[in-house]
C-alpha cells in the first residue's frame, strides 16, 4: 500500500530555546477518581500536534526536581523489514533528599500506568504516553561518594507510542497544582 505524504519543510528557528525539564506533572485525580490511574481514551484526539482537553476534569500534581538534572527523551524506533515505526519516551526524574514518605509514594508510582506531563524550560508541556500511559521502568537511590553528590532518587518512566508526545494545547480542562 502506497503512503500519501504532505511535506512542508522547516525553516531554521530563532535561537531562543533552552534545554532541560522544568516540571513533571503526574495525574492524581481523573473524573473524580483519586487513584491517579491512566485511562485509555482520557485525552481528546491529537489535533495539529496538540491535545486540547481531557474527557473529564484532570488534576495533576508536580514532582519537583533540582535544576539541570532531569531529562525527557523521545527515541524513534523503525524497522523497514517489519514496516513499523514507534516512539520510546523516557523521563529520568531526579528527586533530591529522600524521606520516609517517599517509600509510600514510590510504591504507588510503580503500581500501574500513569498519565505524565513533562514541562520543559521553554514552558512547553509534553503528554507522555498519551494513548497507552507511562510506567515506572527503573530507578535508583544514591547517596553519592562526595559531599556534593546526589543524595536522592533517579526514577525512570517509559512509554511507547505510535506517534511522538503531543503538546498540551490551549483550552484544556487539565489543572496543574503545585505541591508548594
């Protein structure tokens, strides 16, 4: 089967963008349910690379990370032999200074599929795992060697999608609630 392509090119953008993750938002309440679980079909259809709403009210809480340590990466996986293309989205989230309450939070984060939104340092919000959710796929607790080393968690979240992570558009009914 032949594919129909519409290509428009892309000019060189202005040099006014910076790297890095500013905030990570994880769903805590959807449609009145406070279980934080990703629900298939919860996001409206992607339009021009944006998701403009959820099917019900969605409340996200932030997970704050020290500056310049967390990353969000999307890798393209393609096989000409098998005729497939998919995107692996990986969030490496660093949380500093472990406390006892973190153990309960980590147990809850590992239980199921999560709805995660990653905000970069340009204010753009990416919807990670927008059709199948994201899962905690690994991580570590480190105390470091030297006094200036990380004393905290590095958590890896992974999603695999047929398309790249869309942006959160305007007019959304998603609420982003800072923890403090």
